[in-house]
């Protein structure tokens, strides 16, 4: 059993047949943007891309500006999509229509050997938004990706056990979803669930529809929504949260109401996952074996183990012992909205690239007390006498992910820059406060 | 869903609908921290994308407001979902039809 779609099992033989159909559909391009929204389709596409010796490109967002940059990086890139209304501006390869599920002997006919992939093969290139407007590529070999999720399986109690079913509320196109909802299943004999439920009632229904033991891969935003919505929560055998720190109280409530334990994963696009903790037991994170952290000034660097290159981490980390650390919030420039990461520098670059914008700066916004999801946004101050809010937002929508569209967007006469051209945080905060009155 | 036969319910007076529309608009503005007044939301424009400019995180936030306030659980697999967020007016109609409190 490799997957569940609509509650029905998909056998490994079906998966292999589907994979070979997609290999044929991919043709001669060397790079694939896998935009499939059905997690089973994505997984078939990812495996087909590997088997065909091609590379999966995983950009942080799918805006027109990012697609142009992706074309510069890999001019032959094709977009594999299962959405007839796909609006991604790249040459497309439609995902082949699903076959009717074969049963009995027919399911075993045409069974193909499970392909072997060289550990050194380049499996994926993932992109971060960088801080200057240019996305930065990070290369992931198949071996390092699998090394990482073998440890994840061990941490979660999913190594060498009977098959689990993995339900995820996150997309497979980002590192957390790729590792925890696709590779964790493929690499350890577990089944993934094709759906990506969104509303609390949907998440509860999908979890309920798949066999136990079952694991829920989710985020603080979805967990908070699930606990707040007043839906009946099905018994679950493990919960994983990542993308942002989970408050200890929320973790305790989730463990109590789902009747299971909750593990948090710490990682980044650059490094993949590198540490776990159980927040109800300890605030300390335990690093993956072989991974080490070293500090230089305020910045911590991760290296070793499955990490491809020494990487500065975006959070303020305090080493507390061998393989252990505490996290003390983000580096000021970093923006994390419901797991989508960017930086004020990147957003400012794009804001100031818009014709008619004379000056502009993004800033962090305090959370609204009325919010149930606890998501905080970014705002922006802009000097653009010839533009109105609708036109400016439309131009930004072409450049940055919609999650980072400024709220509020404040038009001002000038920004309070000092004599060296820098914009002190305090001066910007005073300007925003004055505008709000 | 324009062609669907709506089950018979207590008729809703235009005044009640207007009151509920104002109330829902107010809840949305408050929960999403929008820098517009509730009365500025055009009841016939889409709530997401290029209308009010909301994204999926906002839609989740609205779903929670609606479940807490009116006892309505939204589902993505219902065909109606895109319709419901097609405008404030349709969201209010859906709430009116399905509210349990």
C-alpha cells in the first residue's frame, strides 16, 4: 500500500505503472517544476522525475516573477500539472489521466521492479527567496534526502514498524511537506494520503477516513484552527508540527484532545529538518546525529550529517549541550507567515522595483487579538504619489507571494531615513503609529 | 449554487439580511485586521484574489469566525465552496441557510 486517495488504497504496482506513464509524458526536458496538487500525483511525478534522471525544481512561490527567474536558471524547465486551470507561466506537461484501479491478478500483472536510485543523484533543487530579490538554489541529492527522513522515521517511532498512514495539511512542494508527507512515506514503507485537507472539518474527516496507526503532519496555524473550530477530533497516533514554533500550551491541548504525542520539527529549506523536540516535555531541541551547530556572533551555522553545505540559520539559537539547543526567536529581518518564509530585504527589493514607487519599506505588524489562527502579517510604508493602492497591490502580486502583500499599506510623503540613508526601526514604527491615528 | 433548490426555511427579511451582512463584515475586518471599514466591503465582489485580496490563510480565519459565531463548519469538498467565497452576500446567504446558533 503506497497511498490512500478518497479513502481507497493504491497498491505499489499501480504506483509503478503510473510512474512509467509519467516518465513517458515528461519527454526530453531535464528540469521539472512539479505543481501537482494531488499529493499522490506529486509523488508519482517526483519518482518519475528521479527515475528519468531529471531534476525536480521546487521554488518558494509560483509568482510570474519567480517563474521568469526559474526559466533563467533552467531554460528547459517544464511544469507538470494536474490542474486544467493551472496558471503557471511555463510550458506545461499535463499529468496523464488516472487509470481505473486494477484489482486482483490484473493489479499484479505488469508489476515492474522497484527502481534503484544512486545516492549521489541530484534529486531536487529547492529555492529560498534570498534577501536581495534573486532566489537562491540549494541542491539536494537523493541519498542525503533519504538519510534525513530515515532519522525522522526513527524519531517519530515509524522506523521498522507496521505501515502507518500519513495525512498532511501542508503542500508537498516545500521541504517540510516533501520530507514529512512524501519521502517519509516512500522511504520507510508507509502510505501517504493524497488529499490536502484545509478546513478543520475536512482535516478531521480525512484523518478519520484512513486506517490507523495514522500520523498528522501539520502546522501551528492548522492546529490552532483545528482546536478552535469545535469539530470532533478523530483518535490520532502521532502529530508533527513545523514551520513556526508551537506555544507549549497549544501543544499540550493538542496532545490531550487527540490523545497522542506531538513532536515539533525544526529545519529550513537550506538544511532540511535538523532537530525535534516534544514541547510538552522540554523546550530543548535535539539535533539529528552528525549535525552540529556552531556560533559566530549572533549567527548559528548548521553543518554535517545530511546537510549539503554549512548554512547560517535564520533563527537566534543558543547551544545548551552536545546536540541540544534552545530557540530565541527569529533574526529581525526574517518574515514567516504561516510557514511561508521571506525577508524584509527581499520584500523591500520587490516593492522598490515597481515603476512609480519612489521609496518603500516593509515592517512587522503586531498580531490581532481577534485572530483565531494567530497569523501575523507584514505592513508597508510607501512613497508613490502616482499610484493608488489597487495598482500597487496588483504590481506586488506579480512579484511576491500573496501571503506577504502588505496589510496595512500606508502611503506617506517620505520615509524617515537618517543622514546615511538608513531607516531606523524606531523611526519607522513612529511613522506607522502616527499613520494609524 | 444558483440552480439548486433551496430547502424551505423561515423567510429572512431584507432588514435581517442587511443586519447579518453588517455583522459578518465587521467580524471579517476585525479578525483579519483589515485597514478598511466594514461598510467599505462591496457585498458583491469576490472576497479572495483580486476582490478584497484575501488569501487562503484569511479564508481559514473566516471559516473559524463563522464556526464560532454561527456554528457553521465549512468544507472544501462541497462544490459550493468557491461559490460561498464569491462574495460577502453569498457567504451571508450560506450562513443564513446553515447556521445552528
